[in-house]
């Protein structure tokens, strides 16, 4: 142990998902840990996640193939941490605390009651590890003390010292709950490279005359196939699309937004399970209904009306429409191509893509090339899909850093197991 009331083995800055978890693991492994955060309350992203129930992990995560559900300059970077702390490990911790949960779809796990259950669980784990928690507590400056392998952190409650320093301050998403660029500034201070941050899992916006036919469809939702990119860069998701007052949202758009870049088109198949061309030709031979009425049997009525209203050839009984015009309509519906004008930005983004460049971090330990300085969670250039993947990265990266700090300190684990699995330090 260190020899001062203001000295610790480890200081963790950021009391979100990654920071709380890392602090709890490190404390229970025998380190004297200080947890700092500038906000009034802990874990605001956990609190608001999953509609207030916390989508805490995903059963479908395959640590052997992280590129399937994670993006970044090097998606394989997160393989080591995800392999050593899996969704099953975190589920064991949740069960240990008696938190009821359920699976929605595609492996997504949610609490039955409230996100507060998970916040209390993480706080209890910190308590079990004797973690000292100071909040709100603003960090004014950080210094690496040469020759003694130590960091000094000036806060508005005084200066504290430690051998290890963990940055778990997240990205720029949702500034109203306290998001800042603090972690990026620390990285730059110590000469680490950055991947330009950008909003991800974010609604997309549209403007101009091209969007006019759809501007009155806010609140309308339907299942679609959505894609962006070409050839090897092409990404496709099958999820629900939601029209908003300013553009498009819903799981389909949030997922594709992480891969979309300014100026790129997105393509939407509004009826991915229907051969719309064949259906319209069949209707032409058997029906006298208007084209919009035939479409309304396949998509919401408001969308059918908005679409049929764009061309006089589609505003007539289907049996009077030409094969060419029906083929054109079918092509548009199955390959709706549009270019977003932008996104709703960080205020609506669920996560931040980009961040601390993984080339300057160890995939095994999350320690940076600056000895004793670790970066975990969203501040790193690792971004997961919608559906619990980003929380699992928070747990896994926090666990890896905690284990590494214990190993670096030459300490032995003082417990028989953590979160359903034995410690490896």
C-alpha cells in the first residue's frame, strides 16, 4: 500500500459503467482505489439506457470475431478483453445480486425493473472492494512524476497520488448528462494518438425538397433492410425504421449511422420480405383499387399515401397503371436511396465512435504507451453495435485493466472469485 491518506494504488477517473466496474474489481483484488467523477450522480448512461431498464449485455457477442459487432480502426483490438470477461461472466454477477432480467431479441438482455438495480450492484461491488469515492470532484491537472512511477492529480478537493491512473470518462455523447472531452485531452497531454471522434448510434437528418413528401410521417415505424457502403465496406441491418420530424431514427438507422459518413447515400428496402414488383403486377390483374390502397396492405397507410402521391402515374387504379410505372414504384420501394444532410449529433448519439487510438494501447491490459496510464470504455476507439455491446466492452475493458494493475503491482488476489469467474492475477 501507499503511505499517505491522499495516496492510492489506483485512481479511476469517471464513475460510469467502465469506471465503476474497474474500481470494484481492482478493489476486491486488493488494490487501494480512489474513484473520481465531476458529476453529481454516478452512471447516468446506465440510468437512461434501455428505456430505463439497462440493456446490460448481449448473448450473441462472439469474442472470437469482434469485427462482427464492433468497429474502429482495429476491431480485433477488443478480442483479448472480451475473451477474458464474457457476457456469461457479467450475467453471473447480475444473478449473484438477484437482479431479474429478460432477453428481448437478437440476444439483447434487459433488467426487468430499473437501471437503478445495476447502478446499486456496481456501487455494492465498489463497497466490497473498499473503494474510496469522491463525487462531485473536478480534476484540475494531472502530472506524471518522473523517477518514481507515480501520478499526481490535482482536484478541487486537494492533490491525490497513485501508481496507476485509469481514464474512464467516456466520449462526447449526450453532453446534458455531463459528457466532456476530458479523456481525449489527457491522451493528447501524454502524446497518445487519436482517431477523430464522431457521433454514432445516432438519428440521421434530411432537408430540402427531396424530404418534403416524408416530413409528415413522424412517429411511423416499420421493419426494413438498410445499408450503406460498397463492396467490402457494405453494411446491412434488418431492424425497425422510425420516421421523425427531422429525418430517420429507430434501431435500423442507429445501427447504420455508425458506418455512415458525410455525403454517403443510404439505401432502404421498405419491404425486405416482399417481392413488391410481383405483388403489384398481381394486383393489376385482379384489383381495381388505387395503387395507394394496394400498398397500404403492405406498409402503413400514411407511408403508402406519401409514396403514391409522388407521381401521377401512381395516383390511379392499379389496373390502369402501366407495367413500367409499377416496376419503377417497386424499384423505389425496395431500393430507396437517399443522402442524409447530417445527424442529430452528440446530443442524441448513444455513443461516440473514434477516441484514443488503439495503436497506443495494449490489447491485453488497456495500458497506454505512457506507463501506468490506462484507458477503458467509450473513450477508446472501440464502438459496439446497438444492443448491449458497448456495455460489455465497458465491463471487459475495466476487468482487463484491473487485472493488469494487480499483476503490475505484484499483488495476489484476495478473493475466491469475482463476477462468477476466478481472478487471473
